[in-house]
C-alpha cells in the first residue's frame, strides 16, 4: 500500500474535509483559519456554484436572461454566513481584525488588498485570536 494511504494523509487532506470543516463552523467568527482552509473552501464553493448554475440552466429555473436561478441563489444564501466567517477567521490568522473585510466597499483597490491579505502566510505563534492553526493541527 502506498505510504500516503497508510498514514491517512489523503483522508486527512481531502479538499472536501476543508469545506466540511468550514460548514461545521457555520457562524464561528472566533479564532483563526489557515490559508488551506480558506482557499479550499472557496475553490470547492466555486465548483458548487458552477454546478448550481448549470443545474439551473438544465432545469430551466434561470431567472430571465440571467445565467443563474433558484438553485444558485439558494446555495448562495446557504453559504453566505460560512463564507463571511471563514474570511473573518482568515483575517485573524494574519493578525488583522475581521473589520478589514469592509475594504471590499472600496472598488477594485479593496478587493485587491483583501486578495493580497488572504495570500499572506499565518502570523507565527499565538496572536490575540488564538494559537496558530498550522502548529496546533500538527
């Protein structure tokens, strides 16, 4: 048996596990979220959104000329709070307040800054939002 399967590496690092972890912390705005948790959630979320839009198209549930419909909107409403929570925890992980997300109000520049912040590595050690999730999960 390959070494990765023996150690449980693939089971533990399955991208769906990261998505499920965020959904389990549905409205948890406390603590920190490492880069992997944040980006895996958004990657899988994007895939599900594309599938929801495709299902809307195939089932004819799109709204007018828009490319999305009822399924897409319901899914978007279901993941709004977890998306916000994981984003706040990601800002905590780099040592910033969750209020940093208000930069999104500033057109273009705000989104670029938030992207750059989300790409930053975790703040080493413990900060005021808790221990570094990289070291605490090892």
